[in-house]
């Protein structure tokens, strides 16, 4: 008999650390809260990063995230900075602060992004531009600023957070899908330029990851439906996506250039 119903697989246990980022310094944007950014901040420290800077636009949540990370990894250099990726002056300030605080950033994780739900016929210019400014242009601004620091050193890694919506279609997501497709294209093109200086740029493409902000901003039935479409019949855990980001940032990905890894069964 062939099963016709997808049952959610049991959650795997987190993988023990292997020192993949030992001695590295890392900057993660949009790292406050309980999503992929914070999970990545935790994971890079678990994997041996010597210093970490997390950035976010939400001051209270940033302070809470810093307190939690310092409580768990107090022996490391852990700093936080308020930053709006749509503001070039704040981007420059973040990069300068991070460079000084860590002695030079080895890994940049571009995690900042903004979504929304709106049919194209009802979408305003403001809604369209806001999503693209945060999600695509914000990634461009951070990449540009970071490359200016990494290129003279001849090393470094940048990991961008894309989305399966950069490949496939979904109603009411034209602005977000366009932005994430742009992140993929930016990753490919900038990676070829950066490779000339020994710098690797790649991306991860998650489908659906449950966290508190998403649960508050999307209907429960929609989330259940999206999770049910996945191969395992469940959404990803934030730390599962963080694992892919850490891999791309590590020397295990030394020959990956401009790649987007799908952390999902929803590749197209």
C-alpha cells in the first residue's frame, strides 16, 4: 500500500560542534529574536568563533539576544550594534564598529530581510520598495562595505540568506520573491568578483522556518499547509538552517563559489 498522507518526521537532535569556525570572527545581521539570525549567532559560537558581532534594528530584542549569548559564551568577545540596513551611514558604521571590535571580520552573514503579503494588483510602490530595500539592497550594501575590508586581506566568506521563493511562485509574494531571486543573482555575480581576492560568497535557500515572529505574522492554517508540503512534513528548525550557513562559512565549502544551497525539498 502506498501512503497518501505525509506525517511530520521526528525532530532530529542538534549536531555536536566540530570547531568549524575556530578562531574566526563573525558578523550576523538581523540576529535578535528567535529566528535564523539568532540561531546562527549561537551556532558560530558553538563552532569556535573567537568573536561575534550581532546587529539588529530592534534595540530591546538586541539587548536580550546579547544577554543570552554572553550568558552562554561569556569568555568570547560578543558585541551588538543597532543597524538599519536601508541606511548607508548605519551600514558603514556597523562595518567599522565590527572591524574594530574584532580586529577584522572573517565571516559576514547577511540575514536581514523583510516579507509581506499582498497581491500585485493591490501592492503600493512603497510596499514594493520597502521589501526590496531591506532584503536585496540591504544585502548589497553590507556586501559592498564588507568586501572593501576583506579584499585587501585576501580572505573571508560571505553567506547570504535567500529563499525558495527565489525559484518558485507563490501568490501574494511577488515583492519578496523578486527580492530573494535578486539575492541569488547578487550572490552569483559578486562571488565571481570576490573570488579574485580569495573571498567566497554563497547563499542558503530555506523554505519555511517556524519562529515567534512568523507565528505572529502569518495565519496558523497557512503555516500548517506550507509545512505539510515539505518532504519531512514539517518546517525546518532555525538551527538546521544555521548549520548550512556555518558549513558555507567554513573551510569545508572552500570550493563553493556563488552557489545557493536549498535547505528544503521546495527547489522549484
